[in-house]
C-alpha cells in the first residue's frame, strides 16, 4: 500500500454528512458541514446535546461502528475519512482520538501503563519493553500524574485521573491531529491547565492540530481556537479566533455557546 502523503490541512471537510446508528434506527447526525483546520491550529466545535458534535468528531477520527460518512468529503491528515480503505491504519496512526467515554471506558483489567501504550502494542506487539516504560513515564509527567500511577488499575483512580490517562493514550503515538471529545470531563478546575498546556505545547513544538468538542468557551479562548457551533447537525455560527462571529440568520441563540 502506498502511504498517503500529508496534505496542507489537518482537516478539510466539504459538505460533510454523517449518519449515526444502523439500519432503520440510523439518523442523519451531521448535515453539510464544511470546515478547515491547519496544522498547528485549533478548532472547537460547540452546540447543544444532540447537535452532532460527537458524531462529527468520531467520523473524522476514522469512525466507529455506529458512525459513518454518508455525504460530502473529508480529508484528515492526508487520508479520506469517508473511504479510507487500507489507509485506515495510517489515519488512526496520525490521529489521536479521545472519545467522550474514553476515561470511564478504560479497560478495567489493564494497568494505567498498559492502557497508555495499547495503541503502540496493538501495532507492534514485540516493541521493546524499556522503550514503552520511558514513553509511559514521559506521558504521565505531561498529564501531571505520579509515576506510581503506571501500575494502578482504573478503579483505583479518580474520574479526573482516568480522563488524564485517556488523554495520555490519545497522545502516545505523537499524533499530527488530536481529536478530543469533551477532554475536560471529570477534571477538576485546578488541573484543567494540564489539558490546555499539552495541546498548546504540542501545537507549538510539533505542529499538532487540535479538533476539540467542548461548550467551554473559556477553554476554547485559552487554546486560541477557531469556533463553529452546530445545531441539528448543521453549522449555524463560525468565528475565527479574535474576530467577530458569523451567524446564520435566525440562529442568534447559538451565540450563547461563544460566550465565556
């Protein structure tokens, strides 16, 4: 397989539509979304419950069994997210995905260290153990967890600590794009800067892009993100960082999601 080259954009979606569910239960969760995200940039997606935020994130990250792209196109780190084919492994290598249920969904039978390096071991079962230990140590430091947490199991950690473990796992492959769905879930106000600092540092040092689902406008401002607001699967408001918003007529209520 010829490995797809990186494009100029981390994400480029054109008239993208996403279906959630299977068979007669399937619904159009995202309808006609157009958006661009450059490397080193950040884009935050906001909206009410059921607006399609999580479905959009999952689709761009390579999809899950209940989420698929049914219209338009999306190129993510050089790979077609609609029809990745054999390049799906390239897409999931270049994209770190923190799903909405990542923290609570950690495998209870794996230690923290094992959970963090799972994406690596799944690809390279014979990878050197020492290298994995160093990677875990560095990531635990990055998300401000003690080194001793490596040998603990999820039930021994708080909800916020589990969320930071899930973040570390999403970053373990040094992704070109982080897709994070509600990354602040369960994290105390006192340590939310951990998520912010990880995103800002990787953007500045490695050119990582960040696609973040959140209704926390203060956090979006902290990472200097462009904004889009979804309503019933469609973009109703956009705002470039530091600029005035552009609002679809009749959707002025969406401005509330841009207020800190």
